């Protein structure tokens, strides 16, 4: 979905802890990090990392995604322990994402 004529655009912001938490051992971690770097090299992908040094930021409240559609209104998808929520007004999440991106390191792509 991230490559080819019909590729979707993806902007992902990860906390440093997601990269440093060892899951599956060194070989698995190496493969996971290589996969992230390979995808981040695609022109449709922007990958940023919020370092531990950034301190508290809106991402601490939990995971969310802003889904943008060509033919209908945008939504925010929020993951909670009680289940997923789809918010019809994504603007509060877009504001949070802008703040999180400001706390993150520079983009992996030189064009961004």
C-alpha cells in the first residue's frame, strides 16, 4: 500500500521507547528496524521519532491516527482499552499531531 501508483501517504511518529524496547531478541529487532528504515525511504512515507529528551507531549495520551479520504470527510481513529473510537472531528487530533511532530526529531526524508 505504500508503493506504486495507488500508494497511500503515511506520516508516522514513534516514541523512542517503541524503538528501544526489545521484543524477540537482537535478530528480530535488527529486522524490525531495517523494515522501518526501508519503508521510511519511500517517497510516500514520513517517519519521525520523539526522543525521550522531548519530555511529555500529547502522544502520551495514547495512540491515534488521522484518516484522510479523497471522497469523504476525514476521521480520527483512537485506540482505547475499551475499543476503538472513530471521531468525526479530527481537528483536535491534528493539533495534537502538530505538537508531537514539533517534539520529534527531523523527518527521515530530506524533502520534508
